[in-house]
């Protein structure tokens, strides 16, 4: 069931066009992340959803109803925005109670809901503290409780974890996922952290220059990126430019370093990609039909279970590959071979 729909939205800030014909449809209870580089338009989409920014053209639909012109307070959306800070002079309890007081709920109802929200974010024992007496992660959890306490239809999160250190960010991601599972509320998150997006989301919309480049599950974005931009933005990749000759089942891809069958590809200039975990490195060239390139180790990063190698191809380009590292890593400068199967080569549009 579609809960929220953005239809053909264009947004201009004066001469700047921040969004170009953006459409997105979000199911009830889904966790969707807008992921993209700085300035790609993520926050603008969120502000339009929240009702903080008018659209230049296009529509926002909530369960089929046009809410494009509805003011923020009539949308029943919870917000965790940067700069949407906690009230410093109020206790944690009063901060969380605030949206319910604004909605003129009874004292008994407020008490019940605030305590439940404090339990949800595991902060009941901090109810009487002021925000400045909490850590950054705890403050973010209070902001989350405040945004959820009035049971919003949709929760909008704008980089809620960007100010936190890595460990805290990881913990809060887990907590947020757990909260999402237990509530079933629709969550829309904005980030430029690709790992965060992949850990938490049912679907991810990849944005660039005010456009949605691809909207899909993390797995599809990683294994079936629609474009070079998406392939390089989501995870690590080795990209080869070349040309497809022939057509149908006999089409083949030719690059300067290798050629291979690429059935049903479009004839003409083409780009393909190999993920670093799909490549293998060996001291002798394998003789099993895999595509094999002679390379030299430029550097390696050892991480216990495996190593990430940066390799130099004969044409001067880099190739990155993961390899098991139980018996150590190849020293820099070693001449080796990298190989991969043609079925692991992904054609990009
Ligand atoms: N109030 C404004 N006035 C003029 N231009 C703006 C305004 N707000 C945003 N922009 C421009 O619109 C574009 C999209 O901005 P937006 O904040 O949506 O990007 P973002 O993807 O959220 O970036 P970041 O990750 O840096 O927060 C940018 O080019 C930005 O400079």
C-alpha cells in the first residue's frame, strides 16, 4: 500500500533548480533513505515532505490525498532535523512531552506516552536531566522520542547521526532499525553515508544533481546499478570503458585489456564493472576460462579476515580486489594476476 507519493516535483530557489522532476513512491511502514552527495537535493525533498518548502511544480500525495499545500502542523509527521534542537531549558521529559502539550492531550495521556517513548529509546532514567547533561547520542535519542511520541504517520530524519562518532552511529542505527520494526511507522531518512543507508533501508533513492538516479533495494543497487554514477557511489568498483560489437546472443564487449561475451548488450560505446570481491588474485595465471589480467601490487590494507589490494594494470589503471589474508599479504611491488568470471561483469547503462 502506498503511503506517500511525490509526483514530478520541480523546485527552484531563485535561479538554482534544486529538484528536476522528482517522483518517489513510499509504502506504508517502509524505511526509505535518500542517499546522495552534498547538494544533490536530499534535504530539499525532505523539507517539501515536511511542508517547510513550497514546490515550484508537482504534487505530494498522502494515501492518495493531495497534501502539497498543507502546512507542516497539519501533516502529522515526526521530524528529526539538524538544527531542530532540543529545548535547552526543559528537562528530557518536558522536551518529549512538548508535542503532546501543543496538541492539548490530557496529563494522564501525556505521562503514559512520554514514559513509553523514554522506554523506546532506553532513556527513562534520564527523564529529569537537561539536554546539555546528555551525550550527543543520548540527545539524538531524545529528539527521536520527541518526534515519535505523538504517533506520527511518517518520521522524517535528516542526517540524524552525522554529528556522532562511528561506534555511536552504529549503535544508534541498530536502535533505529529496532524501533522501526517495532512501530511499523514509515521512516524517511536522509544521509550521505552509504553504509548507513545500506544497513537500515528497505529501499534507497540515489540522488544526484536534483534527480533520482535509481530507487531500489540495497542489493539491487549494489549488484544491478543502473549507471556508472550509482555503481561508483554504492560500494567499490572497477570500471572498464569499451565497445560492444555484434548483437543479440553473439554480442561481445571489447576493452583495451580484455574482451568477453555480453549477450543482449546495446552495440556501441559501453561501460562494465567488476566488484572487488568478485575478483581473485593468484601468483600464476589461472587456466579455467576466467578473464585474467597481469597486475602489480601497489598497496594493500589488511583487516584480519581479508586484505584489500590496489593493483596496477599494464595500461596504468588501478584495479581493486579483496583477497583472503590468512597466510599474509603479497608485498607491494609483487607481480601477480587478477582474474574474474565473465558472469560477474556487470554492464552499466
Ligand atoms: N534556501 C536556499 N536557497 C538557495 N539555494 C538553496 C537553498 N537550499 C538549498 N539550495 C540549493 O539547492 C541544492 C540542493 O540542496 P539540498 O540542501 O537539498 O542538498 P542536500 O543533498 O541535502 O545536501 P547536503 O548533503 O549538503 O545537506 C543545492 O545546490 C543548494 O545549494
